[in-house]
C-alpha cells in the first residue's frame, strides 16, 4: 500500500491580554486538555498538537509562517475561547497556505446558572469570540471549515476526524504525479483537460510516456518475482481456470503479474502515484492491463482508463482520504429503466479494484473484444450494499468542476455469466432520472470514483480547498 506521511495538526487558541495573565494560563490549560482528550478519543486519524494561546498579530503571523514551512503539519485548528480581536489574525491568516478549521466550541458545555460570574465569562465567551473570528475569515475568503458544537461530543469529534482526512488529502494532492502511458483515447472529449491548470490549482503533475518506455520496464521483470506474486494471489483470491487449459490460464495470469510488477517499478522510480492506460496504445504489450491495474489500484494508486488523467488523480486523492477503504474506479456501464428497478450497472472492462467486493474475488481469464490482444486475466466479483457517493471531475473553459451525487448501492439482481467483470449496481438517491439528467446537464463524464467510505461533505470540503467549481446533485 502506498504510504502517507504521519501528519499532525497544530491547535491554537485566540485571546487577548485584557483578561489578565491568570486567565491566559487557564485558557492554555483548557486548550491542552481539549487536545489531549481529542487524541485520546481514538476517533482522530491524525494527532492534534496544542501550540499556544495567541494574543498578538506578531505571534499569529510567525505561527502561520511556521505552519507553512513545516512539512509534518497538515493544517491548523483554531479555538476562540473568548473575544480575540480578529484584526490580529489578518496577516497571518492571509499567509496561511494550508487548511484551516475553526472549532467553534466552548470548554464547558453547560451554563452554571447558580454560580456563573464574570470570571466564568472570561473563559467561556466563545459565543462572542467565534463571530468576530468567523467574520474575518469570511472577509478574507479563506474557504475554511467551521465545526460547531461541544468538543467532547462524539459527533463533533467525527466531523474533526473527517476534515483531517480531507486536509491530509489536500496536502498530498500537491504531490500527485500521474504517468500517462499513451495519450487519451482518440476523439473522446471528456477525458481531455488543462494539465497546466491542474498542476497550478490541485498540484497534479501529469506526464506522458510512450508505451515502449513501459514495455522496457516490464521486460526486466524476473520470473522469481512473478512466482512470489502468484503465490500471494493464490493466498488472497480464488483461482478459477474455467474453460481455459492450464497452460493458457497460468500464462495469462503471469503476464498480468509481470505487468503489475513492471508498472509498479516504473511508477516507483518516477515517484508517480497514479497512472492511465489506453486500449488504443498497446504497442509491445501482450494484454491490456486488467488484473495488473486492479492490484495497483488496490495498493492505493490512482487510475484512469483511456488516458483519463483527471480521474486517475482524483482516485489517488480519494484513496488517501479514505485510507484505501472501499473506494474504486468506476464507469457507468448500462441501465435498468424498469419501474421499481431503476439503476445503473457500474463496471469497467477490467480495472475495478477489489476494495468494494462483497464476495471473495475470483481470478479468471476471458476474451476481451477490444484492443486486439491476448485474453487478459482479471478479478471478477460482486460489489457491495450500502450508502455511497459517486464523483467525477470535468474541465471547462471557466475551470474544473467536481460533480457528485449520493447513491444507494446494491448488488446486481442476478449473475452475469456472459459478462465476467467486477460489477456494482447503484441508484442516485435523488432518483435515476433526476440524478442522471442533472449529471449530464452539469457535464459529468462516464468515468467516476465510487466510495462507500467517504461523504459528500468531505468531497465538497476538498473542492472548496482547491477552489474547484462544484455541482453536487441533491
């Protein structure tokens, strides 16, 4: 599995000297307690580190500069325990280049009517301070996240945890490198896009390589390494020879494993975390990568078919955000338009990864009536039941647009013995007709990322962080 650095989030509190030194010491103690208990909750995927109580423009500006240049820090969480004059935050917040979460909370979650006094108020005026601080962030158009509620509540901690995953994905987005093996599929529109703008806006580097460059690396793969991967495959999946003779089946599987090792080696050498293939560009390859692509996506690499680099990069970002769980490359394949059965059957020829499988995937070999190559091995399985989201990114003259809707995912109603592919059924929660119309009117493509692990709110947060246009269908 592709690794992600062990990031942390720095937590600071806003105040001022008006309240006195003793009060500031109490604030620092309370803030440290919040950080400690958030970490102890076990809900947060990344550690929160309390740094200081900020009372001056100079200290805030210096803090934000340090955040920007510390590679271990993924973002900032702020808490205004009481009234912190927001003009102190202007310069530092303007300089901040990492995600910002405003935790609108209070150290205590109740009003002690019998004992409340001004000392209490000096430590529990978030109702006052949050508005002042939120105003300046809105004025600066920082696109920050606000989480509102008592910090000790489970649902508030869940929201912080979800945002942390998005913030880490944002940082990692600027490291995404996509290797395009061949160009985009000829005469297809939606897979095109402005690669320079993608690098400026989302950090996605997209590089082209001829198939010959990849074939050269694949041809270096040793039989002993294929043997090792074959044994691993047998331990994890069901090997189904089917109608193939033993030699043909074994050769096909080994060819895919050779491609898997070769592509992975190529990507590792270049620091690439995503890739594309294209069945129109297969010079020197025995098969279109099927099982090979599925295993690489399982390992956390982003993937796009037909040269679709936008979906490949989006896939890598979503793999990071979901920690590799139940998030798969997908394509709208065919429709069920019967009343009461309205659904989309999602799949792809070969490249849906097994993280969404509800059954044990089977390694099968079948003909592929496209590409003009030998019969490829692939993982065949049935998808899952549950709530999910379906997401894509399209490019227009006025910018990139993230298009998404929530879906109810189902297993297909019956087996498809003559369509041996990984398959997943889903229906937009707004209804198939309304959802599909809105998707097409927004310019959404046929390649998507389907995730059972992520939420639309997380995807909206990411799109906001990178200033991407949004069309979330609800």
